[in-house]
């Protein structure tokens, strides 16, 4: 266990967030808890996962429970834990009370974000899993280029592209596929609908894949037929903003500065009020995780982080453009992981 | 709002479980809160969902927040809520603290399970949505019969069946499709793997579909080639247990008694120790919800409940059989919603 629980003022830590449990123990199932003390660690789950836990879990003992919180409390008591950290952002109030009742003499201390902070820095094995996930996703964009056309229903295009993910080995989509054509492109979360794509429209395609637990996330915007002057201007503004931001990325840079680089360019072009969301977010076991690349972020980029860079311009009634890559923070700069070209493709 | 909050000893109720919010307000997005008081109700969400909330939400005002819990607390304070109920099984400890800090004079009272209890009884419109979801699922079993064969990889079969769900209009699978052949059939949660199906094996196929938010869940077990005497015996034991249990279902019957009917039959046949899980569960907006049909359940069946009946026999190293239907509790008895035949099909 890489958790420094002592420096957090605890001598035990109960981890309930299932993604954090996967990160620390290797368990890929959907139910269980991790109890870490200075000396020993336990993974605790119910009988359904006994075999799987024995196969997957590393670095801790496996214990099967009938009553989760009560068993955890008994183990903590046997280890004489005096201050038990817990994930206050994950553990429900009712479960907090159960632990408290079972451990009347133990101090309970919310340690929110402790594991999330570790997870922002990807280890080499994680980078390799992310690359695999991105590879499947990039292939999906080849299918997208072949599939998108005037007359095609957004939902039908999504189905065909998602099928290609599965055929290239993806476990599932990371989120509802966004295919937002024409006026729908102005919705930042316009998941594929029954609307048919029409000639002359821009189509925002934002997709993600999960492979071996690791997410990928990418956006491209296509034009159906010949692009108008304004479509070209908006596209090139977003693209330049995105590349300016990527150019800023290196270890030690404030995330808010990276956001500023993109936002400043979009503002200068006169589209400032049409870019309402943050510039990006970390990606890993979750498709949205730390760090945050928004204007108010206090995060600082570090080597090994993997983040999205995804500025957009969304003009109500007119449509939208978003361009998103996944970027790894490397010594001295950035490595763009997503490989789909960013020329303005008119289909 | 059908919530009787006064009788629960509160004059306000904060609902944070997103499925409960959907149930009560109609909002299908993934982020928001519902605040119900005796006089007025609010649905509160962030700006991404402003348009969607206005289109979908019924019976309450829509308010957009920047800081969720703080805004909710301000609305509760403006309504002079003295005792605010909340979902203790859903609200995280950290969010509980945020509400508490923002409402220092208000008593906070965990009202866990209040909405879940309402949700166990399906209204006619919900029954109709569940029927639609089951229809897509039953079609998937036709595809399963055509797809399963010696030499086929479990994962490839799952992919083909899931494709048929999507083609018949399903939004997604309700859970990772279980295709567990041969020895893997002894794992109650043996999701489709890289294992190839072999001649002579039993194959447990447990699948579910989500359509318009409503889940369906069904299991059939097939034999590859001619069945052995023991395979036939185990199959007919499970089937008889399942039908005995379905025969017990009617309003007023204790859920534990229904479990007993199936379990007793399996025990009498000498397979008692190979049936380790509960008999079934409610299905609706979640694929697992109340009531519980386990041996220790204290639930009593009521008209309008929709539950699964899914006994199984799992013999380590040998394999397994499970047969699962969705059943609606109707006046005087049970209506089986899933229509795939239950003869022992040898493919």
C-alpha cells in the first residue's frame, strides 16, 4: 500500500470508493472495502466475490463478510486502530453511523481525496492501459468518418461506432456517446438523438471507451459538405485555442494557466461567452477525475498526469465546435495520446 | 409529490438518489437534487441540465445552482424548514456536513428507504415500460439460441446478443451479460469471458436490458448437445423449484415464504448447499431494488410489485443451472412477464 496514513493523522484508513479499491488492491469487482493499517491491510467483500478476490487482490489479506461495516469495525478494533480515516465523499451517512456505532472508542476522521490525489499520477502500467483504450477509440473515429453523412440519424451512427469499439475489444463506452449535429451542437452534452444529420451542419462527436478498466475520451467536430466562412472561423479558433493550451502543458504549470491560454484565445476572437465549461479533466479509472483544468482550479500539473484538453464554442441555435485530446504530462512538455487528425474534415 | 413527509416527522425532505429523483420528478439526467416541503417542491441542478430539466421535470420548480448543497440549504431556510429529512443511505458524509453547516438551526433526520418503499409498487405506466424492456430482452434470447454453439467464445456470443438488444431499441444492457459455460456456470456472476463453449456443457445466460430507464432481467440455461442424466436432473429440480415459488406469489404473502418454497424443493432433491443466494429481487428503475425475496427478508408482497424468481444450483467444477423470470404480483396471484420458454433446450 502506497498510502501514507500516518502523515494524515490516522493509524487506519477505510477505503469505500470502489475505483480507489481497484487502484490500490487490483480488485475489479463491484462490491467490497479496503482497510489499511500501518502494519497490515485487508480487502473485505461478500461471498460472491471470494474466488475473484483471491485471484486479483495483491498486497492484502482477503476476508469475506456477511455484514460489511460490522466486520470491518471488528478488524479495526482487533488492530487497535485509534483514529480511523474514511472517505467522507464516498461513505454514506448511514454507513458512517454503522462504523461509529461498532467502534465507539475510535475517532473517525474524513480523509477525502487522499486516494484521488495519488490516482492523478499515472504509473507506467497505467499509461500503457490508457494507450490501449485510446487505440480502440481512435479506430472508432475512422468508423465515424465513414458513417456520418447527411440523412443519417445520430443514434444510428452512434450504434455503428460503438459496435466498432466492441469489435476492437473495448469493454464498454465510457459515457453516452455524444453525436450532436446542427443546432444540437450547442449543447455541450448532446448525446446522440433521433435527429437526422443534415447537409451543411457541424457534427460534434465526443466519445470514450473503457478497456481493462481504463477510460479514454476524445472529441472531433466534422462538417457535412462545404463549410461556411463562420464554420471555418469557429473551427480554427477552437483548434488554435486547443493547441495553445497543449503548448503550455508541462510539469509545474498551474492548471488554471493552461485553461487561460485556451480561453484567452477564444475571448480575443470574440467568442468568450460561448465557452462555458472548464478546459479539461484527468482521465484514468474514471473518465472524469483529477486534476481539473478549469479557470478556478488550484491544481498544478505534474509528470505522469493524463488530462483532456477540450475547448469548445457553443452558439445557441447555430451549433458548436469542440476539439478534445488526451494529453500526458511528460518531462518538459506534453505528449498527445489521441492520434485522430485534427484537420477540419468536411464529409 | 406522493411523499408523506409529515408522517415521517419532517417538514422538508432532501432527495439525493438520482433514481429516486427520476421516479418522483421525471428528470432523467445524472446530476441534481430534489427538495420537497409540505407546500412546494424544487428540482435543483447545474447549468448543464437547465434545458433538460425544464423539459422533463413535473410537479416542481426548477432552480439552477452553482454550489449544490449551499443553494439547497438556502431554499430550505427560506421555507423555514425545521426538520429536514435526507437520504442517509445515499448522501455522503461530506455532503451531510455541508448541509449541516449551511443549516445550523435545522434538525437533519435520515429517512432512508422512504422513496425506495414507494418504488416497490409499480404504477401502470411503469408496468408498461417494464413490458417494453422485457420484450427487447426476450428477443435477445432468440438470438442467444441461434448464437450459442460449441466452439463459440462466451464474449463473442455476448457481443452478438447485445447487438440485438440495441437493434431492437434497448438503450443499454442492465448489467454485464453473464454467459457462463461449463465449470464457469458454478460462478453465480460469471460474466462472459474468453472461454470457448464446449460440447456437453451447460451454459447459463443471464441478461438484462434498460429501455427508457426501466430494467429487465432474465436467465435461461442451455445444454450444448445431448444432456447427461445429472444435467437433466439438476435442470428439472431448478425449474420445479422456480415454478413452485411462482405459484406461491400473491399479495399478502411473505417474501421469505416464496424463497422457502424454492429452497425447500432444492434441499429435498439434495442440492441445498449449492443454492447460496436469495431467490429474487425487485426490478424497476434499478435492476436490483426492493423487495428482497431472500430467506431473511421481512418484506411482504403487494399488488404491483415486480420481482425476479431465480433459483439456481451451482456445483463447483461441474457447472450450474439458473432459471429466472420477472413476475408481477397481481390480485390473487402472479403474472409472469418474461416469455422465453423454459423447456430444457439442447442446442
